[in-house]
C-alpha cells in the first residue's frame, strides 16, 4: 500500500467512525452546509488542515496532491467540514503567499488547529459575480483603515472569527485597479451580521454590513491597490478543488448502491456520469500538481469549475429521473441537493464569467 493510499484509508476510517457513532450524517454540499468545529479540530489533530503549509505556522509541509486525497475523502463522506474549509482552502494560502510574516504567525496556526473560522467578504448586493465592481471602501486613518460597505452571501459569517475582505482603497478609471485585500476580526465594532435563510430552511448565508470598522494596518494582505491580481490567484484555489465536482457525491453514491434496481438505459447513463467523474478527478489532480509547482492555474481551475457545475447538475437531473415518484423530504440527500443546486452556477463565479475568463486566457 502506498503512503497516499494509506492516507486515503485513514481519512475514510475517521469519517466512518464518526458516522457510525451518529456524530454526523452525510450531506450534499457539506463544505458549505455542514458545520462542526469539533470535527475540524479532530482533523487538525491528524495534521489534515493546512497540510501544505510550513511547520512554522502549524502546517505539515505535504503536497497539494496529498491534500487532494484528504479533501476528496471528506467530500465523498459528506463530512461536516464547513468550519475550516474557507480558511484551509484559499485564505490561508493567500496569507502564506502575500501576507507579512507577522500576519502569518498571527492567523495561520489558528486555522491549522481548527480554532479560527474564516468567511469570505467578496460578493456585494450590486456587484454579483463581478468582483471588480465592489463598492465597499477602505480609507486611511491613524494606524490603519476605516471600512464602510456591505457584503452578501457570506457563509458562516455568524460563526466566523475572521473575515476576508475585498475593498476599494482608491478610485481609478479602471475598476480592476485600486482594490485591496484585508483580514478583519469578525467581532470588530461596526460589523452587523444578518442571516439569510435559504430554500432548505438552512442558515449559512449572511449579509454583513461594515460601518466605520477599524482595520489595523498590519491586516492588509499583500500590496495595497493590487488586490485584483491577488484575488484572481486566490480564486484558482477556490475554483480548482474537488468540491466543484463532489458536492453531490452522496446522491451519486446512493444511485450506485441502488444500481441493481435500474434498467439498462439508466445504467448506461449512470456509467457515463461515473466516467465523467473520473475525468474531472483527473483535472483536480492536474490543478493540485500545478499548485505544487508554485503556479496559479487560473485557466485550469476555471475550466474545472465550469465543467464541474454542469456535472453536478446532470447528477441531480439523472437522480430525479431515476427516483421513485413522490415528495422528497428536505433532509433527504437528493432533496437537500436539489434545494442547494441554484447556487452551483453562481458561487465561485457564474458560468458566464468563467467562460469569459477562458476566452480571455485563449486570447493571451
């Protein structure tokens, strides 16, 4: 057994143990909807958060390919990973790449231990998927910045210890310029979090309002005014992971378990879905290998996100057609996934925005 195969089995065993003890139930979209900080801390004790980071900041100095093994197994198990997912997946790597040594020492060990919960202050009510259209502003003041603005669809902001924030620090003729990334303490005075309950009666979305919020100067991530270049690199981490392929895996797993009950035509369709999943997993490997070389695979990640969205929707359409007629319970895996599906083509960039990115990359 190879070291990576052994790692895969260790993650499976941990998830199986928690599931068999009734400590969680597998859920679609678990990386957004299933929150259990105790589970995240258990993963941290095994060294499975911040796996690729240096040991000096709490990491394990392993490869992105190793991390892919862990994240795949967690998603396949529908495990409750939302508490650490954002920090581990993209904000931690961004701080590691662009943050000061002081900011790295202050924040990264807390993410790697499962104690810090991060949320994303990107989208805004009037900006949609066009992050360059953000209106939230940060103006200089003694010792730091004052932030005013509004963010929306901010998952787990009501539980977060820190909020990543993209704000405009300068008005320029080109909207992609003058943007800066910050890390804000979630309990800072002037922050108001309002819940947004979705169609599944689930609360992970929020609207976050910033009113004259002070952010210390040391909380700038990277270079002032160059946030756009940094955020496009960061989105390679967000768009290029297996969560863009495996959010509906608990539904697919049920279909595979019931395959003996399907007629020949449905079996052919199911086989096609499994084959597509294999191809998409291979793309995830290529993204991970590119990250291990120190590059930001922007085009590859956008391609994976676009194709992954189509795949996950097709899984649900197939499952609807193969299901026994009747009303689905909201906590049934298929029912949950159907209610979550409207967000698949929006989060991480709408499909139209992704096609635009690919077209521009082709033109370069």
